[in-house]
C-alpha cells in the first residue's frame, strides 16, 4: 500500500529528464564560450565550423527552458508570499554555501587566489554580486511569482494569448532587431527595455508567463508527439540559414530570447511533457542540476576548469576526428563530478536539519 502511494505521489519523469539534458547543454555552452571550442571551430573552418554551429544552435534553449519549467509547475501552486518566503532559504543557502566554500576553499588549497578584499566580500553576497546571474534573477522571479500567478490565473485563454503575443513581439522580435546594423537607426529600445540578450528579468518573466500558459491552456497528449522535435530541428535549420545569409544576424542568434530559440523551448517542453514514465533515479538526478550549475560555473572553478584541467582551447585537442566524443565525455564527466559534490551537500544539509530538529525537541522536552 505504501509503495502504491509513493508511486502516485512521484512526479512524472519526462520533464525531469529534460532538466538533465538541459544541464548537459549548459555545460556544453560553457565549453563553447569559456573553454574555447567556439574560437577553435571557426579557426579550423569547414566541417568543423558546420558541426559546431549545428550543435550550438541545437543547444540554445537550456536557460529559458529551466524558467519555462518553473512557470509550468508554479503557476498553479497557489502559494502565498509567506509560503514562498519559506522556500527562499532552500535556494539561497546552497548559493551562499558554494560561494563561500569554492572561494575560500580553493584559496586554502592553493587552486586560486582571491584578488582583493572586494572579491572576498562578494563571496558573502552571491545574489547582489551576481556571482551566478541565473540564480540572482531566479530568486527575484521566485519572490514575484505569487503575485504573477494571481494575475495569470485570472486571465481567460484569449487574454492570456494576447499578453503572450505582445510580450513575444516586445522581447523576442523588437529587442533583437535593434541589434541589426541596418535597423539601429529606425528601431531602438534604449530607455525602454534592456533584455541583455535574454538574460535579464524581462526575459525570465516572459518565459515564466509562457510556461504558465502551457500548463493552464494546453492539453497533454497520451503519447509524445515527434512533430515537436521536427519543429525544433526546423528552427535550428532556419537559424543556421539566417546566420549564413545575413552576417549581422550572428549577433542575434545567440540570444536566449531569439524568437526561433523560444519556439524551440516550447517544443522541448511539450515533447518531454508527454513522455510518460516514472523514475525515482531520473527525478533525483534532476534535483542536482542547480548545484551542478553553481559548482562548475563559479567564476573561480570556471577559470580553473578551462585553463588548468581541460585543453579544449588547444589545437592539439582537435587533432583526432574523435574530438566530438571527447567534448561529450567532458560534459558528462563535469555533470557526474559536480553532481556527486551536490549530493554530498544535500546530505550535509539534511543531516544538519535533522540534528537541529533533535536538539529542538530535546530543548522543548526539558522545558
């Protein structure tokens, strides 16, 4: 009977699997941006550049997908501001833990040096110092979510669709177009909005609202629809053609808010939502993803990984045609290594919480 109850309570694992895949894509994007794969691919040119662009354009979604999932699950939560406030420590304390541990622990082990007093103070303020931009904006959105949810639930489908259409035009069409050289003089968002390539609160709020719409006004299917993957591939192809035809488009193609990337995000969520299976292992691993992100993309760890540990920025790395497998192995290796650290952190926090409850119960018993 207990087993049946646990199975009923277990969340479907399709979207949890998507979280895992998206975190692997995040690591891949960091190999491109921080590891030097981008520069080497363009330097080698030809099939190397083609392979890079196709893989990269197929990996433009992870940041927005995480927020899309957040909105999808949170819009119906009906949590009050007070209840949401209780959730904040579960997000903030791991941030503070990793910020302090990685900064001062790495210095203690002589892996890196904290440059000055300012960097030491920043370690104590991971949100306001924007140590991880994603986590800083995520926390702000978390605080705002109860208010956003009340507004969204009050809208009918037509009103909701109009809101999304307007926001899409604002953040995914108007804003990116301002980056095209020929249009800068006639299209501008200066002093109106600044989406920072889809990394600002504007873009995150848009995707949260979009996730809410998919939850409230779309119907899950009994089986996954591969047409969503077909549209995803089509958007990758469209992005690549525009990049090849219009050189200025390269400045837009890497935006999180790129309209074709937003469509890709929708397709991924709808496809994985309809994959019907339950796996405690998948769900548990998906719960490690934020920790994996914070560990490997900490500014000190990031520099150490890509300058000291891996040689992705060296031409010798590409001397064999198997280098794509080496890149895949690095992504998986970082995921597993950081996932193990996050698991230890979760056990530590759980143990500390249990100890705190025991001490509290004994104290109450004595009184």
